[in-house]
C-alpha cells in the first residue's frame, strides 16, 4: 500500500491502471477509520483491481462555527487499518492541493441540498459535492462506495452523477452500528460516557417509528410525535430535525404507502449526530 499526497502522482497512478485495463474503486472518507469505513473498504475490495481510499477533511463542507479544526485525524492509524483492508492506495492531499489560492469553482445540487441537514448547514452539501466531483475527476473510478448513514449525501451524489453524466457507479452500503445500536461515526469520539449512553436514543426512536409503521399506523403526525417525545425524554438530547421522506428524492410524503426514509439529526451535548432507517412495507 502507498500513501499519495499530490494530485499529479495520483493522476499518474490512475493513468497507468487505466492503460492496463484495471478497474478502479474509490472510497471517499475524511479518515479516522471505524468499522463503518471498513465495511465500505471490504465491499469495494471484492469488486475492483485497484482500490483507492481518499482521506481528506474537507474544509468547504464545514460552516465557520463547526468542528473543522477539532475533527479527529490520525493518518498513521488509518494507514495501518487500510493496509489490513488490502487498500492499494491512500490519497491524502493537503488542503492546498485540493483548493489552490483563489479557488472559486463549486458544484451544487439545487433543491436536495437545502432540506434536512441543508436547512441549518447551508454550505455543507455544496462542499461535499464539490470535493466528490474533484475526486471523481481526478481518480476516474468505475465505482465509488458510500454509507447509508449519510442518506441525504447519497441521494445528492447520485443526482450529481446522473445530471453531470459522470461515468461512476455509486454503491451504497448499510449503516454499521455499535452493539447498542448507535450508528458508527468519527464524531462519536467527541462523546463522554454519559453522552455516549444518551446517544442511543437516536436509534431507539427510529426503531419505535419503524414498529409503529409495520403495525399499521400510517399517521405521520402521530409517528413524528412519538419520535419527538422519546428523544426529548433524554435530557442531553436536542432535536435538529425529524423527517419522513421518499428515500429516492427526499420529498415530504403525505402518507405511507411505499418505502420511506425516516431521518433524524440530534445534538447530544455539543455533538451533532445523524441517523436514519428505510422502512419497506
């Protein structure tokens, strides 16, 4: 395994792989690997000749008041884990390599980027789509792997790929959870012991909503109320949003007569966590 720091070197590696007719898979990450990342790496490894994992904490997807500077980073640790996962190349550029002085070009998926997480994080998804577009342009992967935990991100990236005729196939892998149900996230490292215990309320609330739907309760107002009450019963939790939408286009739905995405964002102390489930009737 080799860690690559520059776009020029990465482009040369890609050019050589393409010349030899090899398939390329990309797993875009911000590093600080956990089992969720590893599930993507393992799945990608099965279906490609060359596996590239990017590690880049992307400043353009953080609002000024967010946690860019303190976001967990440990490249040495990630390199050890990636090598165990049989990654061929890590692409770990500096910010100056991805965004030169005076950088002013951005990619934005309108509409989808303004709902859910986009309501209170107006620049977030513009940053996500811009950096993913740059990675796709640089690495030219045949396939790219993302986690279902970031459901809105997945829908937006699929839309970008379709709208811009990008030749990459997007694979979505299931959310990986701790034994108590908490979705794995690099931001879980921020939680103290009490907050870590409180954070399980996210998945418990989602399961309760799922049970209500499966039992036949299709009144969205009632389901939202149930989720809200359960989360608000946890003193360390503060709701950002609760939404029940079409998993394909993130549109609010009037009733539950097809698969639905139940997505939530909740502050636990000073840490914002997201989670979701898809319910298939």
